[in-house]
């Protein structure tokens, strides 16, 4: 029989810096390693796992700011703990590192609750679908044409993805050429998506949207920064009708998503449970989007998003991001394996993921 009360006995956090398999770059940033902050929460003899992709400072916030207010509290009382964690970071500022820290703890709490109840997390939520569509995502600006083509084609041929996404910069001539390389690689087997990571101002974004439309692109992600919802709305209003505008990956709380939705800035709202205050925040943002009749897409961290994506009413797909999919396959037992362009939530209790601490030790910071 499930326990009626499960006092939290331990909250642990540690950061790991994992090198990329090649240099990576988008329209605004270059990197050669990714930091994963891993959280374990224990109660009543069970352990929940959560994680975020953020600066190592998030681990310090978990240990020094969040763990003390969680100690001894009921692990089943996730809503109240979520509120308490948000209040606790008020003076340091919630968006950014603090939101990522809360996200990792919230995911661990949901995993812990489902494990204590001995039920898969997606069944605890009440899944709407047995399989979740994915799209292949990478196509970094640091790749040459051969690597770009091989990566995108691989997702179509191996994983059966119906969609693939590439990064773009601000040079229209270069981006037209790269889009043509991508289109030739995937032929008519998949839809092509582009992501500027907020690198453009609205007029340049509209110029590239016109080029993209001519190359058969139907998704333009963050053509301008998400900090400028009015600029996004302008691009959405004037872009070719076949090109959807997407943003939201830097939404750290419900207020950020509300602003994007109220300004009619997006055709698809992206939500990242490793940033948006966890699974609790993910599901709240998805419900908010549903009230605006806007579909949602889960941003990166595909292993973590399987269960909440299965439950979201208005889900479009989950991003199978090269960097994170590679790390999760390396360091998580139970990580999903795509087939037919989709992944299935794990049927083990909780989210079904176990962190490989021994294998990860060499990456610890």
C-alpha cells in the first residue's frame, strides 16, 4: 500500500561537464561542452532523479537554498514545495539559474512520487498518447556541409524523423546555400526547420523567412530574441503564411509564457521542463497555451520530456537535440530509443531513468 506521508530525508546535487563530440555553434553562441546538473531527492526509502542543463551554479542553489526548506517536508506535496521554492529564490531572481535549479528538484520530486506509488510517471499524469513524435535537431553552424547533410539525413533514415532542424546565422546568402544542402540531404522525406536562436532583428528575420519559404522551410524558431515578444509578433504577422514562428525555450516561469501568448508572438510555444520550473511548470505552460489554442513543443532533454509530453493536450513534438540525446544515452539507464520518428515513455516506475554515477564521475566538476 502506498505511504500517506513521505518525509524528505536527503537532497543532493552535483554538476557534470561533458565535452561535445565536435565544436557546436548557433547564431549567438559557440561551445565545446555541456553542463548537466543532477539532483537526487530521497524519501521513505526511495530516490527521485531530476536534472537540468545549466551552469554548475545551479547545483549550489539546490544545496544551499532549496535543500534546507525541503528537509522533512512531505515528498507527495509537490505543489506546495514548488510554491515554497519559488518564494525562496525571490531575492536572487527566479528567471535563469534559480529556475533551472527548481526545475531539477521538481522533476526529481515527480519521479520520487511515482516511484513511491510504484507507477510510471506518464500513467500518474494520465497520458493522452502512447508514443511521442520527435524531430531531429542540430545542424550547427560549426558543421561543414558534409557533416550537416549526414546528420540530418541520418535522423530521417535511422530514427524515421518526419522533421529535422538546423541552426542558421545572419548571412542570407550563406543560409540559403546551407538550406539547399539540407534539403538535398533529406529530399522530400522530411520537413525542414530552422533556428536563429534570436540572432536577428525583425527586418533581417523577415528577409530570411522569405528565403526559407522558397526553400520549403515551414518552421522558423526564435527569429528574434524571445525578450522582444513584440518583435516576434511582427515577424509572425508578416512572415510567409507557410512558415510557423516558434519560441519559448527561454521561458522560465508562467509570466514569460503568458507574454508570448498574449502578444500573439508564436504559432507554436516551446517549453523546456529543465528551465520552466520543472514538470509542474511544463504542464502549467501547456495548459496556458491550450487556452490560447496554441500547440506546444518540448525543447531538448528528450529523455526527461517523454512523460509530460505524453500527457500534454496540445503537444506537437519533442526536440531530439543532438547534444542532449547523446549525453542521455551515455549517462542515463532507461533513456529512450527512437523508432518510427517517435519515443515511448518508460514503463518502469517514475520516469524510468537512472543516472550512471560511476560512468559520470570523470565529468564531475
